[in-house]
């Protein structure tokens, strides 16, 4: 994901990989839409995972088309980073 973000001028602020989903806090230019960001990230990671793990090739898709997006305007970046970090200890 770091390579993908670097190629598209995206800065990863926080990243937490969970067993069934990913929390991804990214700083992006306003000219790049959230749906474009997610399409790039999901497309490239799916291709690379299928190349590395051949047993995934038979699956119709690795990611769903859905994602949640919100701006950080109403809360601080630190609050979002803390939320993402705390996901590892939940459950």
C-alpha cells in the first residue's frame, strides 16, 4: 500500500489491517476522489496478492466494492489515528 500511495501522491497517516477489513487514513489532494483512491488501492493490492498467493486466483474478487469515507474536518487527525490504533485491541 505504501508503494501505491507513493505513486499517486497519497500520504498514509495511519493504517491498521484487520482480519476482515482495513482502516486506512490517508492525506490526498482534493483533485483525487475517494472512489478513485479506493479503486487504485483495491485494484493493485488484489493483483499483487493474486500474483504472490496463487490459491487466491480462483476467487471472483478479493475486495467488495464498498468502502466508508469521511473527512477529518470535524475531528482531529490525532483522534482518527487513535481510533485506528485502538481497533487492534477491540474484540
